[in-house]
C-alpha cells in the first residue's frame, strides 16, 4: 500500500516504461469489456461496506467504516492506525497478535479509505480524522476506566499524535512507526527527500492518461487508477527501503488527494500540547529508509517529553509488515510495560 503522507518513489526511465506498458496492456484488456460490465460494482475494485453488508462495519460520526475487533472487549484497548491517507488496515492484521498479550485490538479503514464508505472530497479535514478516531474509541470502549493505547504507522502515527495532542489525558501509551512529521513543514521536508512521482500531479496524470479514456471519473475508477500507481512504491531501488508488495484491499484516491490539498492549503501542527503527555512513547524508525534516518527520527520524536527511540535493522518504511518479527517484540515489551 501507499502508506506515507504522499506516495512517491524515484523510478528509472526503464522502470517507468515498464509500468506504463503495464497500464497500456491493462487498458487494452479493459477496453475489450462491455461498457456496462465496467460499471458493475466490484469489478475494478472490491466493494465498500455500504455496498456489501456482509463486510464487518461500524457506523460512527456520520459515516460507515470497515472495522474489526479482536479479543476480550474488557481488556485494555489497542487501536491500530494504518497509513495513507487512503490506505487500509489489511497489512496491520498481524496486530491481532496483541490479543495474546492481554489487549483488545481494534482496526478500521479510515473514512473514504480501504473498504469504508466513500465521501465527497470537500468534507475532508484533519479534524474529521481525529473526530472519527474518537468516535471509534467511544464505540468500542466499555467504560471510562478502560485504558486506551494507539499504534500507528506512517500517516497512522501522525493521526495518533494529532489525537494525543488534543486529548493528552485519554491515551495510556503510544507506538509510533515512522510518522512523516507532526507539522506540515517537517512532513513536507521528509516528502521532498524521496518524491519524484506523486499521485495526481501533472506527471502522474500524464502517466495514466490513456487509462482515463477507459475508466471515467467515479470513486471506483479513481481508486483503481491509484492502485495501478502503487506499483511505483515497490520499484527497485526505492528510497524508503520497501521490499515488496504488502497486502491491501483498496486505495482511497479521493481521501488521499483531498487530505493532501487540505494540508497544503491550511497546514497542521500536532505538537502544541504534547508537553502534557508525560507517558513514555515508543518511536521506531527503519534502517533502510534513506529518506528518514536517525536525524529525522530524533527531530520528529523530540516533541514528546519521554521517548524510547528504536531502529528496526534490515527493514524499510513498511517494517510493521515485512519486519513484524522485529517490530512485534519491541512493541509488545513497551505495551506490557506501560499497561
């Protein structure tokens, strides 16, 4: 999946040509289909929860989210937050293993992402994501004494921090895996160190130009096209150290674009109240993400008063999936310590 604030990877002209050729081949296949078949829900991308009632879901804060819970609902709650914006929690399903450590684990596809209900781009704000997370917590929480822990990767770690910044007394522990930054400036600085190809910029729009003739402009089509672009994430030699394709259901193209537009226009700062959060935070970064590194990790994590900073060796940005055997023991020990 594309799990950083902006999905962008440096690719060679040969690699770009191969991906473009793939897009043209897919276009030819799709062009051979009947038009009415192209419009059938579930053909291009999986159905969302409002289209398929068999999917697990919850209704909160005026939307319907694809969501699951694992374990004893009375245990301390651990909410796992996926990257993006626009990704889904499929690659975080290993986090259900924390049930064995005495946690009630909750995962959900964020609004407009994964298999959750789609919305118009005009509604997206940072505050909306924070409010949705709060609503998810309240939906599953049994009582006010139940402790709440957050585990986030990339954008999910940024969202976790945004929530703590507004609610420093509500969270009992945090596991943060390579958040881009907690201000728009820091996030943008990180992005620019590895960005050469960006979803919805002029170059990438040209890149999928032929596909536009086939697929139209609704959510299903845009999500499908964004999925094609995700191939760039795993191009050989990518700067974030991603080693291959991790599992995902469906990308939220409008959610992704609208969130980036909002950040570019209004910015954000999730650090204004973090000095009130004195609980130790586990902050992990990867050895192979050359655009991140120890220097950026130290800078970003320094806004927390009490930080345990750890490097995951031999892994890149998607260490919570590919590096699970290294990530899990660190997270487990930390969570058991602060629980």
